């Protein structure tokens, strides 16, 4: 496992078509709990301070896939934290009346993560300027409750960083993409850097889960230049929409989908497993691999495992045990 894979995994605490999707009815008897492998020979060679998440990846994921899996897990967890923060802070600000009577045209929101919280600020355009007019914070501890929700009076000019991120979001939203919801997209924008690459902004546009539709596609990642002016690269999770009836979610044990866009599950699969609180079995068609994404973690199932029975996986476990328009779209997070 190289340094980049360790880095991505340690920070835990893609263009294709979704070919098929299905759900599994809940089983009467729950399977034995999965026990991650963190004590293989390769893991013992890692520095002592390397986290258990990285040790699991080096033990369970083939070398050629480790970096992609580490990145997907890390970004999936980031997405979930920021998405929940936008949801709960907007609810709190609405309850306080801070998102009514906007002092200008809605200009979106931004979330910024700190060691113990995610701050969210809401913006308008007025008199040729971008202004923050409301803010709230979500402490990263349970119970998850927004705090310090308030209207800014007077509104405050957006910072240089905020202007860059808002420009990146606007640019990403202007691009054509497969989108699978009637409601506006949920957005997350973060500053990002990787070894050997220039600093950039990652913009995630996600079809929200609503009362009428549970999307398994219609999500995209845009890599934008640090100044927010150029799209450097883009990744679409699907090129068609696979939407389920949300009323069926409680009735099923897991979701399964065929994935053509990459050789491993993506950050959106990790995010959806956290959002929908169901395991997702992902068949990566290009390499004919079967993966299980659960609670934001990705693991490769052994040859012979099936989505419905997962018998080979069970055997493996047994052996091992020897604001209005400016607000985030409302959903069922």
C-alpha cells in the first residue's frame, strides 16, 4: 500500500450506464456479522500509527484497486457529513425564520469542515455583490443537532475562498449531465489536493432522495481549477436514471446494481450506503467483480459470492473467525 492509499484511508475518523438494479427481500435470519481483516502480513509491514481502516484495505483489497477504494471511502464519508450538515442547518435556520425574506437573489450555500464541526453559510446576490446572510454549524457528535443558527445582519461579503467555491459550483451546474430528480441538486464543494497534482475544487452534484424517488444514479463529480473558472475533469456515476420507490426501502435487505463507469465502487456508492442505510452490492462489469458497500466501507467479495445469498462471503467470515431556492433540497437523509 503506497502513501496515497494510506492517506486516503486514514482520513476516514465515476462515465457509464447503470445496467441493472434490484432489491433483496429481508431475510428472516440475519447473517453472521462481518469481521474485517486488519492483521494480514502486508498490514504488519505498515507503520504502527496507520489506522485500522487502512489496514483493512491493504488486507482485503487487491493492490491495483486500493487507491481508488481508499479515495472512494474517504470522499463518501466527506459527502455524507457535508450533506447532513446542509440538511440539518437549513432546517434549523428555517425554524428560526432566518431563510425568509431573502435580502437578494439566492446564490446557494457552502459547507466547510473543521475538526469538530461543519459550518454552513447561505448566500445571496445583491447590488452586484455576493453576500452571506445566514449561517449555522453542525457539531460532529451525537446527537446531531445544528447550533448557532442565525441571520447575519447586516449580510457579510463572501470571502475570496467562498467566491471561488461558489463560482466552481455555478460552473459545474452549467454543464450537461444525467440528472435523476425534479428537485434542485444537492451540492458539496471542497478544496482538494493530491500528491503530484495542483490544488483544485471538487464539486459534487447529487440527485436528492425525495418522497417520490430514491435515485441510484444522476450523481456527478467535477474537478474544477482552484480559481473556480475551468472544469479540469468530470465523472458521471451513470448515463441513465435508476430510481426506486422510497416506500420499498424498509422492506428490503440490500440493493444491488451493475456499474459500468469504473473498476471499483465510487464515492457515490459509499455515500448512498450511508444515506440509505442499506448495503449495496455493486457488480463492476468491466472486470466482473462483485463488491459490497456497507456503512461507507467497500470490500471485494470472493469468487462465487452472489448478491442474494452471499454464501461464499459467509464462508469467508467463518474461516476468519477460526433557504427556499437557496436551501438544500429536502430529502429523507
